[in-house]
C-alpha cells in the first residue's frame, strides 16, 4: 500500500544521498540541495515500483513483513527487474525503463556542471535534476515503444502459430481420413 | 609460457616512446639564439647615450610580487606581505623625479633561470628552457653582462648561484659570492650572505671603488613563499628584513650610483611560481637615482606613452611595463650599447628630461635600430623562415618610422618595438606540424597495436608460437618501413609541412608504421561496446575542453564510482549470500575509500573560487591540516593492519608477510610519516627557532629508504612466497598399518597474489616516504581501495563462473558452490578460467590518477612539490634530489600501474584442482603470466588513450589562449604518465610476476610444465 511505498521511498532517499555524496556531491555544503535531488531520484525510480510490486522485504522498520516464501518471491522480482534488468512483462518494463532513464539522465546531467559558462542553470543540483526528469520521460516513452513492439510481434507470432496449427490440423485430419480409408479397404 | 615471451610489452613501450618523441619535438618550442654582439666600433650612428650614472646596484628580491611594494595594495591588506616594504613608495612619493615604481610583466615561464636570462639579454627564453632549471646552462647571447665586460668594467655578484651557471666567468673573482639556490628549506643563508658582502662593497671594502655593476640576488622571500606561503609571519619578518636592507643601501650609496630593485617574477596565492598566472607574472620594479633627476616627472610625458594596468584585487591601475624594458633602459643609463637580442623598449620616465623628450627620442632611436638589426639578422639566419608571415607587417611598421615627422616618430617607434616583441612571442610558439602529425600517427597506431595485443592475449592457445611468428614479421616490416621512409625522404621534402624533419626521424616513423601495421593485421581486432570503454572515451574526450581538463581531479572519482556500477548490480544476483555480502561489503569499502581520498585537493589556479585547498591547511600556507597531523601516525599502524586483515581472507598473511609487514613495512611508514611531521615542526617553528630537526629527519629518511630497499628487497627476492606449510601426523585409522602425514598449506589460495603484493608494498613504502602527510593518507586509502577492488574482481568472477555453470552444467555448479563456501576457510578455491577484463583494469587506471591528484598534485608546473627534493639531503644533491621529486610526482601513477598484474595473480592457486580436490595435471602458471601481460597491456592502453586525447587537444588547440597553461602541461603529464606506466608494468611482469611464478613453479613442480 501507499504508506509502505512511501516508507521505502524515504529509505531509498537516504541511500541516494549516500550515493550522490560518493559520486562527489559536497559533504559539508549544499545539504538541502543534495537531499532534494536524492528525494527526486527516489520518487522517480522506486515510489511507483514499490507501490505496484510492494516494497522489497528488508529488515527495516515500517516496511511490510510478509511470510518468508512470499518475501523471497518479491525480492527475487526486484532483483530480476532492477539489478538484472530482465523485465518479463509490459508492466515491469514500465517500471524499469523510466527508473533506468532517470538514473542515467542524472548521471549525464552532471557533465555540464564542469563547463565554465557561468550560467545560473549550471549550478548544482539543477542539471542532474533536469537530466533525471528528461531521462525518466525518455525511459517511459521507450517502455511504451518496446512493449508495443513486443505486443505486436507476439500477436504476429501467435497468428502465425495459429495458422501453422490449423494447417497441421487439416493435414492430420486428411491423413487420418486416408488411413481410415486404407484400414477400411484392408 | 616463458616470461621472456612478454617482449611485446617492451615493443609497445618503445612505440609509445617513439610517438612521444616525435610529437614533442614538433610541439614544444625552441628558439634560435643568435650569438652576435652589439658593438660601437664600426657603427656610424651613435650606439648609446652619455651615462647618467657611473655605476649601478641591481638588487633582485626573488619572487617580489608587485603588490608587496605597491603604494595601493589590494583590499583587504594582508598583514604579512602588504605595506611592509615601504621604502620604494615613500621615496617615490617624496622624489617623483628620482624614484620610479612599476608593475613589471615577467614573461612566462616564471622560473628564476629563465627570468635571469631575460633580464640580462632582453629576450624571451622559451618554454622548453624550463626543463633546464635544475641543470642551468650558460648563455652565448649578448647581454648587459657581456657589454660591461667588453667595456672592461667589473661586476660584483652575490646571491643565488643560478647566476654562476649562466655566467661562469664574468664576475670579478674577488667580488663573487654565490650561495646555493635550491635549498628551499633554508630561509636565511643566502640573504645573510648577500647582506654581509653587500655593505662592505658599498662602503669600506678594498674593492669598494672597483665595481661598476653590483648584482645582489636575495632568495628569502621566494623560499618563504615556497615553503610556508605568503600569508605567514615568516613572510612579514622576511619583508621587514628586505626593507631594512633597502633603507641601509639607500643610505650608504653615493650619488653616482643607480639603484634598481626588482622581483624576477611574482608568486601565486600559495607562494609558488613557474606558470603564467597573473600573480606570477606581476613583478615589482623600482628604480631610484639618488643623484641627478632622471626626468621631469610623469606629468610631462604624453599619456599615450604610459601604459597602466590594475593588479588583481587593487582598486587603482598602476604604471605597467615589460620586465625586459629594463635592459635597454639600464644599458643606456650606464652608457652601454643595448644587447643585440633585446626586444624591450626604453622606459619614458627614465629619459624624459625636457618638455619635448629629446633625450627619450634619442634613446628610442638607438633602441629601435637595435631591434631592427636583430630582426634583420634573425631573418637572414637559418631560422629566418619563421618570420615569413609577419615580415611584411614588420617592414611596414619600420618604414613608417623613417617616413614620419618628429611628432609621430615616437608613436611609430614604440609601435614597431612592441610589434617586434609580440611577433617574437608568438613566433617562438612555432610548431612543426609535420613532426606533430608523425607523432600523433605513431601514437594512434600504438593504440591499435595495444588493442590487438590485448585482444590476442585473451587466448592462451598457441600464444608462444604466435608471439615468435609475430616477432619475425614485425621486425621484417619495421625494416621495410624504415627503408621506405628513407627513400621517401628526399621527394617529400618539397612539401612545406614536412620540412625541418630529419632523415632519422623519418626512419623512426617508418619503422613504427611498418611494425605496427604488422601487429594490427595479424590480429584484426573487432570493436566491441563495453561499459568501461565508455568511461575511457569520455575521459580522453574531456581533454578537448579546458574546463574538463582543469576539473579532471573531480571527474576521476566520478568515473571511479561509475566504474563500480556493474559490479554493484552483480551483487544482487550473485548465487550465494556469502558472495552477495562480500561484493556489497567491498563495494562499500572501495567507494568510501575513493570518496575520502577525493577530500584532499590542491586546487589549481583556474578552479578558484569553486575549490578549497584541503591538502594544506589553507590556500596560502604549506602546512598540513591539523586533522591530517592527528591521523598521520595512527594511519601507519592501521594500513599494515588492514593489509594483514585482507590477506588473512586467503590465509596468506603467512610466510614473508609475517616478517615483512610488522618489522619492515610498518617502521618504514612510521619513519616516512615522522619525517614529514618533523618537517612540519621545523617549518612552522613550533618548538622555536632554536630546535632544528634537520639532521634527525635526514637520518630518519635515509634509514627508512635504505631499510625498505635493502631489507625488504632482499627478503622478498630470497623468499617471494606467503605460504605456511604445516605438517601433522594423523594417528593411524582402523585397518591402516601406519599413520599418515597430513600437510596443510596455508595461503595456497592466493599463492601468486600475496607475494606480488608484498613486492608492491616495497614500492608503496618508497613513494610514501617522499609524499607529504595528506598525500600519505591518500596513498593509504588508495591501497585499501586497491585491495577492495581485487577482492571485488575475484568475487565477481566467482559469481559469474557459478552462474555460467548453472546454465550449462548444474551439477558442476553445485560442486563449485561447495568449493567456494570452503574458500572462506582458506582452502583452495576454484581456478576460474576467466581472463582479465577491461572492466577490471579501468578502476586501477583511474585509481592511479586519483592517487596522483589527491596526493597534492595537478597537471601544472607549480604543483611540483620541490620540498620532496630535500628528504634525503639538506641541500640539493645529484642524483637524489631530482629523483625524489620524480618519485613524489609520478610515484602514485607508477605504483598503481604496478598493481595491474595483480588482477591476474590475485586468488589464484598454484595447482589446478579437479572437482574432487586432488591437484590436477595442468599448471595455471602460463595463464597467470599471460593474464599479467594482458592486465599490463590494458593499463598501458588506458593511459595511452589519455595521452592521445591530450596530444590531439594540444595539437588542435595549439593557438588557444590557454595552450601553455592547460593543454600543453596536460600533454606533458600524459606523456610522462605513459612512460612511467610502461616502466611499472615492465618491472611488474618481469621482476614481480617473473620471480613469484618461478619460485612457485619450483615449490610445486608436480603438475607444472
């Protein structure tokens, strides 16, 4: 439910904060900036998956504590979708691609900070935030395109398979008839 | 595989060297120095003016920046270096017709040797000369000194001994007192020596009447700047002392003497110099005539003759001249001809003695004619072609002078001399495009050669035969290429771009071209996309932008953490919880160590104001931060403990590690740290001026270096293994007649990696000793990150091996899992058949650069830590002092490149085990050596791609405003890094891996080839 998804998002915000600092965000200054960028990334990447799939089972307070077997299944789904990046359905693709896009976008958004153009929009953490939003959008669109393509391809495969099956059936029926005739004749 | 079969590393290294040589010869500038001398004997026009002064005192206060004597220094005033040398501005205010104060532009490179040359010849020493600063070199060009000697005048000299390397025989033997100039730690000896010899010559010495020019060169201000920075009470004391000296000199000198006081260059905010920063090129110049007035005062001089400039931070502009303008001015004031190569212009204030400036016009005439003659001679010389493009402009400017009337003549004359100066400045930034193209082509080909060899070294099958065959083809092709190049030399000389390249350079290029094509075609590597390849491409492309070049120290940790991403995601899908935890744990350690290292930075000038210096306690001091001082000694114990702890994972903290780590390594680290702590105590005079720890720390450093090299080296070369063999008798079981002896070999699982790591630690300790305290912490953290990375690479390989096995053969995978869970207890783990991957090499290459930047270096000349030259000796000593500076500067890169072969050696057992745990028949040694070669080629490849990136940007942006400040230094750094990486991997493969594998082979002959 939404509360647990929020709780997980807040944990992820903390994790993102640490990751941002590891990537070089200032340790002593810009604390609210980094925190806000971390929460933006957390909301873009994990809030919806946590709401849709249920947050992964971790030994942390305020998260769901389900039965061990259910927990294994849930965590395996998270690992498969996000760590191994192997979504199995259109829904999972719609969760993974925007999240991936947001992270890659934020990473790319770091690059313009270094230029000496002295523009106000270059200041940290604006560009990673723009990058994350842009990446999220591109990710969502590409999830749509990929899932649509897969859907159409699957339909095509199904139809072909159907046709093949019909053909086979007809042929088999013919053979059976033939054989029946032969038996009769015999 | 035999270790000798790795000659391809040597081949690749020589390809790099050839490329660097060719490109550097085309890129770094040189200037033809003409040896002609101005002479009055056979000239029809006057060659000088009647002297206003019989003699002159030239006092050089090294690194006297303009604001140190400025009448209106920047706000807020520094209490340590502003308004302390007050005599010049007081006298200028009182006697505006006798005393003149200028902000003088010192041409870069702002190093003392180059400035001395400029100050006596009036010419522009080139960038390449900067390299000669340690060795000095005498000049054969015309100079004030030579003109004085030609006029049979005597020169007294005291101070910086750099002067004697430039003019070994020109000074009067009884009046020459030189003092060691590179002993930066000594703040007072030179100054006291100058003072002690200066005043007798001005007053009552027997030689007091026999000199005509007296040169005094004080070094204290410069040394205080280098050692402690300009914002320190020591600077105040030093400047106070200088002011007192000036007051006394003005007091005792007679009216026929001209006084010139100047700084040969300025200093940057931290007190260093060498580059072309505004603070470094703004030097002070004060000219004072006690007797006759030199001019009517500047209010009578037309304003268009007087250029003004605002010193950074000051509110008022001040009179601004070129430092070399002193040369023609001083020559004419003393009645000497102007030196032949002079490009300076006489200073109006010193000659404007009537309302129309008649005297100045005369002086300027002589000056202009001299410059014209110089340019004409240069034009006629072998290098005259350089002037082709600008000759018409110069001729036009020259003809304007003779055509013009008296009123405009001044303007045109000054315009001409200034045009000549500007022309020569850009001229001696002249590149040989042909050679640069040769060099770049060779470097590009070396990339493809490295890539091909890297690809081929992933396959062990028939490596030896392939390498031998390759040797024959490449040498044949090299010879063919050289021959073709020699033949092509004559016809190609018609192309203007290829002129100025010698036959031997052609032959070298041809040989490189031929052999490189041979290698590339015998492998034909196929491009593949990879994650770490993206980092490499972005990193080398970043050199095309000056912003990214000077923010490289921030980009490197960013890339480093990025390079961790694939590993980190593998952690979640790892097959066992043991591996999962291991990967997560070591990822966290690696990332934390990298981030902590990144907290240390010496900012380069361009990063200001978005960068705070954390390597030192502040931007203008050279002391370590107090937190670092507190952590320095504990880190010497912590680092060996961490190394032991990590080695104990594979039970390989035994063998020599047991002796080496506690009894050799730790004491060496301690001594190295204690040395720099004592240096800090000495520098900041914590114990007062009475205590001098110099002798103690010299001895300490010598013992440390001697100890680690002799004891560590000997121990390692005798027993390069970290194994402990325990035999115990197992009592007889039922049905057996006699008991068995069970032999346990501890450290078996990491039999190659741990002894190599001990070898690496010896190098680490040597670099540690030459590194300042903050840098030592960075090196320690880098070591932790390196070990974490090795464990990570191993864990990821294990995880992948198990996952692959699950796909193909589930039962074998279970066996693998079994053996891996055993590996936690130290018994042999699997020998993974996987090869070293580029993903694993990239973090080590980046770690090398990260360690370089965080140990207080930047890709700029002023960031060289000259202090390290005096670790072993209190004074400059060859060859130790330059060697120590090199170790300090390139040690971090060398060190981590030396660690690359560890990727192939780490956690590999000396015998392959079959699934039942019995030693198998095949030996892993050939694979291990080939892996080490592959890892070495990988890291060479990374650095040579960076070199190509920086060389391309330097070549392409060679007319860029910042080429000498940003791109050229980065190219030189890149070239040096490639050389040191090549040296490191050769040492690592031939000595390190070679010794370890041969020893293991002799210990475990069973199953080895």
